[in-house]
C-alpha cells in the first residue's frame, strides 16, 4: 500500500466521506454501497476496485442482513444466487481481457447503464426466472466493476422496505463471497486489495450506523436520487479522466 503515502490528505478525506455515505445508503436501502463509493474511489486510484469495494460491501451487508433477517425472501434469494455463480466466473474471464484504460472506461459505462436502469423504473415481477436473470446480471456487473445492485433492486422495487433491504443485503453477502472466490481463482485478489478494504472498513460501519435514521427517508424517496446523481457524476468524471488527462 505504498501508493497511499502519495495521496494528498484532502483526497483521503474524500475517500472516507464517500465510504461513510455509502454505508449509510446501503443500510437504508439494502443496495447502493458500491454505486456511491466505487466510482469516487476509482477516480482516486483504480486499486480500490473491485476487491476492496467487494470486501467493504460484504461486511456492511452482513450487518444489514442480520438486522432484518426475519424479512429475507429465501426462495427469491436461492433463485438469484444460482444465476450469480455462473456470471461471476464469466466476469473474471472478461476482466483479464482488458487493459487498465479500457477497464476504467468500461467501468464508467456500466455505472451509467446502471443509473439508466434505475431511472427507467421498469417493473419486473419477482418470479424465479426474473430473479435468476437479475442475479446473473448482478453477478457479472458486481464482479467486473463492484457495482451489481441495479438488476436486483429493480426486481424488488415493489416489495416492502424491510423485505427489500433484508433480501438484497443477504444476496450481496453471498454474492460478494462468490465474486471474491472467483476473483481469487483468477488471480485478482492481492494483499494490497485486502488491506485497502480493511483500512476503510471502520468508516463504512460508521456510515451504517447513520442508516438507523436513513431508513426513515427511504419511504419518502429521497435516498434514490442521491445515489443516482453521485454515481452518474462520478462515472462521467472517470470517463473525462481517461480521455482528457
């Protein structure tokens, strides 16, 4: 982690604030941790994705799933995880085929696609077929870019708040583990990545504490616009960095 010493303190503070905000959003909605934190941290250094972000999301989702465990949709969880396993392996194969510049651009484009899917607000029934497909798409995007929430969130967008939060949190617990295993098999997991994740973990948990109040805002629809706005802006900045600087 020697590169950390070359980062200015204002940048480090920005990374910490992004992770705190992401923890609060994740705990409030059941998704959005990586949509908020990953684009911002990727601008600071690409080493923050995907492994560190997956580790952070894993721990935050564990706490979220435990908090509302009685509301988990277990049948839906099984169907969606089945799709995620195969897609995660495919994503690892794709990850090794692109160079850093192409990876960053692809990352930004997928973020914008994720935002567009949310803005469309397509209503999809939470049946086994759709959950399998959503789990697969989520697994592919999550492993490749650390952002896999939109497909699953779209399927559960009509569910009650506690059901959505608990089920999505449980899905991302298992999903993050699957993705990390797939990345490890592909040689993408390093001690540097693990160290970066653990370094930011306390701040992610601080953010999660704030979600005790943030859940009240979810019913009023105020969190969603923040997630989409920050994600879209960060993706645009990432594209600008690749083509301008």
